[in-house]
C-alpha cells in the first residue's frame, strides 16, 4: 500500500509577509546570533522561542574545543526555556544565522539539524500543542511551518518506551 506524508508551508521573500508576532520573534532570533559562541565553525546561529505567557527565550550555539560537546542554538534555547519557565508551552521558534566566512549564503534558508528536530519534537509531544517554526536566510528569505512535527517524519518518540 502506498502512503505519503504531505504538509504545506509558507515561503516568503522577506519579513513583510509575517504576522507582527512572527516578525518580532524572527528579530529576536537575529539578535540571538550575538549569543553564539562559535569560534571553531564561525557559523553563528540564533534561536528564539515564543512562550504562551509572552516571554521570548533566546539562545545561540555554544561550541567546544571538543567539537561534539558543542550544542546548537535551538537546543540551547529549548533547555533555557524548560529551566527558566517550566511548564509554559512554546508556541513558536525562529532561527537565523550568519556565516562569518561566507557571504554567498544570502538565500540559503537554515533548517535545524537532526538532533534539534528530535529535541523540538520532544518539546511538542511534551506540551501536546503545536510549535510553529520560522526559518530564515541571511538575506531575509523565510519558510514558516505550522508544526515542528513536519520536520521529522517516522520519528522516534516516548510512545515506544
Ligand atoms: N548549528 C546550530 O546551532 N543550529 C542549526 O540549525 C545548524 C547548526 C550550529 C552547530 C555548530 O555550532 C555550527 O552551527 C556549525 O555546524
């Protein structure tokens, strides 16, 4: 039997097509690039989470001389939100980056790595409420997805355990 996953998303050429709350969250993700500690890759990522109580939690990637010990911006922000605002659902996440060594990536829209997808999915299943994701390129192209769930089909989850 053939089956298919399908989902729709919004592709925008700039932030003018975002709702005001989405635009504010993306601005926070851009600011959060300043929180990156990325001396090894020089790829600075900012993530911003919007919580249901209106709080915005920011995180930047945190690298380590022992490379695998580094942590992405998305997981930095998720851990901060869970620790500082326990139990408060997340409604949206925005991500932005700059590559200090390349200026040819203006149009390339960042999407989270596999481990971050798994972590975003855990946050979603924990709160049982959708988390929207706003992904951006340095020049301002944007993809908006209604649910982080769509980033990881055939996912592993706590329901197995
Ligand atoms: N990185 C993130 O923080 N988020 C992403 O979505 C992709 C990659 C970080 C990890 C590492 O510090 C650097 O970017 C280069 O991979």
